[in-house]
C-alpha cells in the first residue's frame, strides 16, 4: 500500500509509547541517549502480536 504525504516520510514513522501510537515527527526516537529512546522501545517475544488502533491512536503488545 502506498500513501502520498505532504511531508518527509520519516515524520510519519511511528512506534508505541506507553500504549499510545507515537509519531516520530521531529523527535529522534531511536537515539537511546535522548529521552524518547528507551520509552519507545518494545522488547517483543516469539509469538507476541502488536495491535494498533489508528482511530484511537492506541496500541498494545500481547
């Protein structure tokens, strides 16, 4: 699926933070030295599923 966006693609990149969908925007969420680094990391296990609800902006890993 493709989506045309009027912004840079990486601003639409997202992760889960405290069970909320967190869009990267101008934040460098992947730098562990910054405040977002560890809060936006998910340690998954085999068989675990991630559910996203974009309407509510929520998600969870089970």
